[in-house]
């Protein structure tokens, strides 16, 4: 099952969750502001994946982020293109 890294404090994450509910997309939500373990899991992914390079250069966090079953990372507006 895909994972979505995000926070309930993030309007973009809430929009993504609403979109996924609408299209019936199944995923596990990892709330990075809920626990230190969740935050560390996300930071490891972010700090070891080239897909986040531009995000980090812009000083963004990088959420919402989808990690698919085949370890593909989907960020930004591309999340709302998932069918």
C-alpha cells in the first residue's frame, strides 16, 4: 500500500486527502507531526532521495509526499494527478 507523508496542519495535505477520498485511492497516512518516529521516517526518505533536491533548495518541507508500492516518490501538484 502506498504511503502519504503529511501533516494535518498542512492545507495541501488536507486537499490531497480529500482528493484521494474522492477517487477512492488507498494509502497509509503517516502524520509527520504526530510522533518523532514518523518525522524521522519522513526525514530519512527526504534526505536520501534526489527527488527532494529542488524542494530542499527552495526551503520547503516536501509534504504532501506519496511513496508508492514500487518506491516511486510523487510530490507537489503531481499528487493531484494520481488516478
